[in-house]
C-alpha cells in the first residue's frame, strides 16, 4: 500500500481504481491468482487512450512496480503489481498454513465453500477449522493431507471452483 501511495504522489493526481476482482467461482483469472502473491491494482479505467498511456508510462518510469502490464494485454486500463517472491507456484497464489491471516486465506475459504467444503467461514484466518477443511479436501482429491495449501492444492481448488457460479454453499457476507 505504501508503494501505491508513493505512486499516486509520483503521478501527481488522483488515480481511479475500478473494481476488477472476481471470486474464483465467478470466473477469476483462469488458473492464476487474481493478482498474484502481492499487491496489485487495475487502474485508469475512466481515462481516454492517451491518458491511459501516460499513466502506463508513469508506472514504468516510477520503477518500483514489479510488473506493469503491456498495453496489448490491458488496452483500456493499467495493471500494476508488486509481486512477492513467495508464491506457491506459477499460478501466483502464496502457500498458506495454519496461523496465517490474509486476503488469500479469505479467497481460499471462499473457493472451498463454493465447492462444498464448508465449515471454515469467511474470516481470512487460517485456523483449526480451515485446516480441517483443507485436509478433508486434500484427502478427497488424493493429495498429501498436510493442511498446507501449496501449488497442488491451489491448482485443484481453482480447477474445481473456477467459473462454477453461485452454489448453495457460497457465503455472501
């Protein structure tokens, strides 16, 4: 968030941030994390093409983003992110285990609920209940039942949940 604040100051004017997040069961970003293991922003959706390119060039020149999406991938907005090096695999989700509190735990809980692995709620806290649900999921999918959500567990969860739509077990807070 500090990088974002610094970037806004560098850019010199307010930057519109549109709502771009989809839950995995709504379609998400194929097999990838919404915004990798880090912090990302999809911005400038309200700008014309010239202003969008100025914002994109400012993001490149700023020099503190790990990634600025090229115009051919995001022609009507600017995607920037500051990626962690701790993703579980190429899909970009970070490894998760008991004791972690984060938005990725919330994403995990939401996807598990959507595919019928309920009981962990939606609180972003990887506690005993979330661990138990993860282990049940791992058992049912023939994965190692260690309660750690690494690459293989994330891959199977996203494969099963991606785009299935609203299910009876989805929690809408």
